[in-house]
């Protein structure tokens, strides 16, 4: 009788235990309405010096807020001109940390992107946003920093350019630019041409143009077209003597990390006039690489000692697989390989039949900031397109609503046949934008 009673009690209790152990009702969490992000700046005023670009300029710090429940927030620092509404703020992610240090060059880049004038002190407003999942965020009160920026871009532009059937279909697109050199009146252009003819002209206009009648290296105003063979060239134009020279010139990456030591053409670097360096964005393999001239071993550089300085005929540079911004400075022969997570491209029926061929790849807009990408002169056909990373659908953006703001996995954009320049701006990673013109 006792055993029967125990079994009966167990039958009554077991469902209660089952219910208690399998209660899937969510625990209700309520955000503390008084939660705040209290921000401190390491200084209230700063004058930025380009000679101290890598030194610490500002530390933004804050206390961990009392959210009312356990939560690991993601923090973003936003910068805007004093009195701005933060709709076009510059953003810097701090992750889950409670402070962020900015170097002189980093802070200066933010200020320049906000439109600060060189050597003119002005106030910048700083806020910290604590992001809590998809729905909640807490924004700090504004802190004011008085800052003086410097112009950190070289101005090597000139009004002169290369025009022709070999360059830009006689002006269908802007002329290929000449840049200043260290000598007054001596200009240089780094161009990739096709078979055809060229001339040199000022202001993208025919009022003043030079050709070469007789092909003797002397410039003649309104002279004959200059025939060229397809290739990459350095053109030096001397306006003092009205002479010019053209010589093949390209710099590229070669190695087991890219093209099996030359089995295919080298990865070409392009000239960046805003820093007077050569750059390229490429996916490299585990292996080794060198920098060489004109796809040839006659002039090649490695890095003996792995000290970040190129040495002619030096040791191979060891590379780990990844996407890199490769930068080479031939003024001091320094170089860097900066790893990045994404390289962006255009995909769609308007370009490559939704990935039947590689996407049209963007490059960084070196004239603005690390957050702005540009694709010059891409030809689209009638159709639709999207932005995606690394030729893969894992990360892709469309524009739901057609408002110029990119949404992850958003709607396709519509294209009318034509040639366009497209810019992407990831300054606000939560609301990236694009323009097409």
C-alpha cells in the first residue's frame, strides 16, 4: 500500500517538475530609464601637427552604464560640427571597450571629412552611442573639443592632361592627369594606354594643346597626334623647354602569393597623387612576393631583414593569405601591407550577369578617407545591380526605398545603360550611403 501511495504522489509531482523544467517563457528585461553614458575627453583643445601623425591626440572614455540588466553593449563614437544634427556625422567604432584612443592623423582625417579648414580652430561635437541589440541604444550628452586641423593631402594636381583615342576617346571622359614634380614647369603623368594616338592639352579644352610634328620629342602647339602602342607609361612634359619623354613604367606584385612568380601578369599598383605613393588592393595567398618594374626581373625589390624597407634584389616578402592594401613609397622605399576584411564590387544583370564574371571592383578614394570607396568609369547596361563584398553573397547591400542609403540584403538598384562613377561611404557603418553619377 505504501509503494502504491508513493507512485501516486510521484505521478502528481512529475508533471509539475516537467513544467518547471521546461518553462520556455522569456525573462522580461527592462532597460533602466535613467541609464546614461558619461563621456570624458582627455583634452578640451588640441592643435594637430602633421609631424606627430602617429602620436596620440585624443582619448574618448566613458563609464559602463547601468542598463538595469546584464548586457554587453557595442559603442560607437560620433563626431559632428558643433551645432550639427549628427545626420552626417563621422563614426568610429570602439567595440565593447570603454575608451578609444585616436592618433593625430586619425583625428585630423575626421576633422577634414567634416569640412574643417586648415589651421583654423573650430569646435567639434562628440557623442558616444551604446548600442543594445537591434532596438535599444543610449546616446551620451555632447562633449565639445576645440581642434585645429592641418591639410594632410598633397596638392599635386595640374590643369594639364593626356587626351586621345589611346587615352579617353578624345575627351569622352576627363583627360588623364599630369602631376607636379619637384621641378617647376616639369610635369609627370602615369597612364595606361591602348593602341592609338594622344596629345597633351590644358583644362580639358582644345584652346591650348600640344602634339609632336615630326615625332622628334619636341612639343608643337596644335601639332600632330602622337602615336602610341598599348601599355603603361611614365610621360614627362617639360613646359620650360617644350619637350617630352615617354617610357614604359609599371610597378606590380609578383610571387607565389599572387601569380606563381609571373605565370600571369603582375598585380599592378596605381599612383596615388594624394600621398605620392603607389597602391593596390589585392587578395594574396600564403606565400612570398616581391615588387618589380614592368613585369620584368631587371628591377625588383624585396625586403632583406623584414624591416619594412625595400631592398633592390632583396629577400622575398612572406605573406599570409588575405586581402591587403599594398602601399609602396619610392621616395624612401618603405612599404606596408594593410590587411582589410572586405573589398567591394558591383554585381548584377546591369554588369556581369549576377556574377558570371568577377564583380567591378572599387578602390579606396585616397583623396577623402579610408571609409570612402570609388569605382570610376564603370559601364552598366539596362538592368539591376547591388554592392557585395569579396565577390560573394555573404555580405551584400541594396537600396530599399531608393533613398541613397544601403541596407544589408536590400532591394536591387536599377541602372540605365551608361558609364558611371559610383562612390560608397561607410563612415557610418550602420547607415552606409552611395552615389552614382
